[in-house]
C-alpha cells in the first residue's frame, strides 16, 4: 500500500473512532449548482429541467430532472488534459491524488489591494517559514478572500458581461509560484476564484505549468476561511467523465 493511502486510511479510521466524523469536523468546500452558479463568460451555464415531479397514477412519488452544463463552472476540477496534451483526463486521475493533507496559503490582504494579484514564490516561502515545508502529496489551497463575493459576477469575476472574457479581474497563481508548487510535488492545487490563472491572463501559464506536471486544479472553492493552514485533509471527488477535461466536484475538508 502506498504511504499516502495508508496515512489516509489511518486518518479516516482515527476520525471515525474518535468522533464518528461528526458534522462539525467536515467543511463543504463546494457551492451548489443552480441558476446562479458562476461559469466562464463564454461557457454553457448550468440548466436543470424538471422531467417528473409528483404522484404517479399508481399512487407513489416520483421525481426526476435533466441537467446540462459546461465541464468548467461552479466548484469543479480541471483535469491535466485541459491544458496539457497527453496528460490525465478526468477519469484517469488516480484517486489517491484527489485526497490528502491540505496546506492553505493566505493572500487575502494582497488580493484586496490588487484584484489582479498573482500568488508569488515569496508567498509560498513565507507560508513554509511559518508552518513548515510543503510536503509532497499535499493539496495546496490558495485563499484570496474572493469567495465572499460568490456568486456576484461583478464582484467575483470583475465583469458580469456574458460572452466576453476580456474584462475579467480576479486573483490567481503566478508562473513562478506554479513552478515552485511543481517542485514541491504537490498532488493538486485549488483556490477560491474562477481560475488558477488571474482573470487578466491570456496565456493561462499557471494552468499550463501545473498540468504539464499532471497536477489537477480545483476552482471556485467555498469556505476556505473555515480550513486551518495545516492539519486538515481534503477529499475532492469529481464526476467520473470518461475522457473529460474537467467536471463538477464535491470537495470536503476534514478538520483536525
């Protein structure tokens, strides 16, 4: 058994034994999918169509809906193939890579001062000075503070114009920081904005750097203010779309 999987089993078993995984120790990092779900301005939005809802002629209750949407919107995962040819599609990401110890990096103050701020290497190094080196297999979550604006498009994305992604302004991850995270051999990277790259990006370099290393991205995360910088575990399980470039993801943090 791989060390990370063994540690996860020990962690989960300890939680179950000590607390029964009480609701208070679980933080939902996912937003619900509905008419207000944030999508890229050019993407197909979430739509739910009611097919059946009520009592049947036979006298029992039956409810069923159809839904459709882009792979990329709301709380979701970017599979490496999204920006890196030949890398993992959604169904190919190893399960062990989707769960592991969380490291939360706070850049809220910088992002309040600059909507276009990008995570820099010094932010990561400062985090490591305070809380220790980021270990291989970690899931790094970047808290920009922009989760407080979701789902207000004007505040969250910097623009509420549909069909045009050229006026977006929100924080992201810089190229040098992405390369440092690759060097740390992290398993996944996520943040509380709509993209790993800042809204003004046109080359999507953070996506490209991370995904060339087969590192998936988690976007539009909720409730990062409730997750400690160290000690929590993250479980991010997406819809298993064969060959998918991404998909909706239910993400949970298990608090220490």
